């Protein structure tokens, strides 16, 4: 795994050696907007980083103003955020696939590894309603 940091953006790249005897999934590029103080973001980043076929560009929205403005441009203008804003949530983690498709649920596109739900007790830390939805 190779991790590079540039302007508070972390790019985690994993490459898989192609095996001619087995089918391998092609690398998939995913951009993720999130924050290290959001338990859902931390969990999603960890899960995606564990997958060999994912090239993750993680953008920390609280790391610098430019990244926050970039995220807010999506949040303010993209219809996918309408319900999020109406319910008073932030809208992270937010994912953009390499084909431009946007989602809040990366599990619809990637088989994520299952893990222990130990961070669930912290889920209310990023929501006003204490329901754990960022």
C-alpha cells in the first residue's frame, strides 16, 4: 500500500498483480469526501483501504478551506444532497466513482469487508439528532 499526502489530501493506492489463472477485478478509482471526526467516514476509509482493487482518493473536508469549498460546491448544487440538507445532515461520507456517479452508500458498488461494529457507540458524535447520520 502506498499513501501520499498532498495539500491535506490522502491518496491511497494499492495495486494487484494480475494472475492469468484467476479472474481479477480491475482497479476502481473512488474519490471520498469525509472527515476524521466522523465515525462513518473513518469506517468507510478503513474498509476501502483494505481492498486491493480500489484506488482511493480521500479528501478531508475539515483539513483545508479549498477541500471544504470543493465539497460544499457539490452539497449546494447537486440534487443528491436535497434530502440530506432537508434533514439537517452534512452528507459525508460522500463518494464519486470514476465514471462520475455519486453516492452516499459505497456498499451499493463495492463489496466491503465485514468488521466488528465497535465504533457504533461513537456514531452519534457527528449528528445533531444523535442518530449517527452525518
